[in-house]
């Protein structure tokens, strides 16, 4: 269980950093453009950040049994974890489709570029790299949520065995 805890901790920190950066960029875009629709877009990705935070609380309680888990954290890990898995699977599917259709995606991006940006050369390899990154981020979220579900189940079964 210690190896699973270490893997889950690393994936949790990776997810936390990546999604905080992505949400920060969307938030800055919302503040710069003044478009309130960006704030609605932030709801789902922020669920991954919340799941990572709750998972870190679980990891802390597992490592230090003197610090019990809050009564609401297991429910949050489960509920927000399912939202995170949904987003992770969505990222897996979109990353796979971008890799598979990179030429069409490149043509669509180039068709939408303004005329003054014609000096910006985007290649199919760049599109594939974005698809691979999206695929890896989605895989990281899905694996992390599943590992945290497993750790939560183990933590709760360990606590139930202590009770008379």
C-alpha cells in the first residue's frame, strides 16, 4: 500500500500543478477579456484541483494516523473524483482524436489565423505534441482518481477494524 500511496502522491501533485496553471490561465483570460463565460468554464477543471487537495488530506491522514480525516472528505473524494474521472476520460478521448486527426486540426487552426499571423509556422508535429500532452494529462487524472478511491477504501476499512 505504501507504493500506491507514493504513486498517488506524485500524480496528485502533478495534477494539482498542471490544473492550477491551466485554471489560472483561463482566469486571467476572463479578467483580460471581461467575458464572464470563462468563469463557467472554470467549474469543471477546478474539480480536479479540489480532488487533488482532498487526496492530499487523505494521504496526510494515512501517513499520520493521529490526524483523522474530516467527515466530509471521503464523500468529497468520491463525488469530485467521479467528476475528475469524467474530465480525465474526456481529455483522453480528445487527445487521442487530436493525435489521430492532426492534419485536419492543423488545417482548421491555420484557416482561423488572422493574416498578420502568417509568419507563425505551426507544424503537424506541434499538434501531435499537444495531443500527446492532453492524453497524458487525462491518463494522469484517471489513474490518480482510481488510486485515491482505492486508498480511501483501504483507509476506511482500516478504521472500521479498529472499532469494537
